[in-house]
C-alpha cells in the first residue's frame, strides 16, 4: 500500500478545516456571538505572547537571516493579532449595544389652558 504524501495530507486537513469553520461560524446565533468574540480575543492574546517571544528571539548569530525572519514573523503576528483584538472589541461593543434598551424621550406636555394670555 502506498503512503500519502504529508503535504497532500496537510492540505486535505486544511481544506476540511475551512469548510468546518465556515459552517460553524455562520450557524452561530446572535446571542452566542459576543461570548465567542471574547474567546477569540483570548486566543489572539496568546498569539501576541508568542509573537513577542518570536520577536525577541536571538539565535546563535544575532545578525543571521534566521533571527531576522523570526523577528519579522513575530512583529507581523503581534500586529495582526492586535488588529484582530481591537476589531473584536469593536464588534463586541456593537453587539452589546444592540441588546441595550434605548431610552425613550418623555412625551411633550400639552400647553396648559390656564397659562394662556388673559385679556
């Protein structure tokens, strides 16, 4: 029996993850959206920690190409995760505002008949 190339195997898993993610995200009810955004922000904060570690990485030679690749990837990860967190907070704020009761202005009182001009 032949073995499957690891690249093809990983590509198949990636494509399946895309389909599963698409159907999971679009089947979420609006009531669950805010808690899921909070979890997404928590995952992004872990990505920021990893990005900071990668950005601070120093290999044997500080000026070597591998060190600069790690630093660049770390800075890119921190930047993208920060944008994701900021956007998540903005979406969460908007979702919570949708459930907030709006204050209705008090109805204007009709002019009092006794306060009219007397001749």
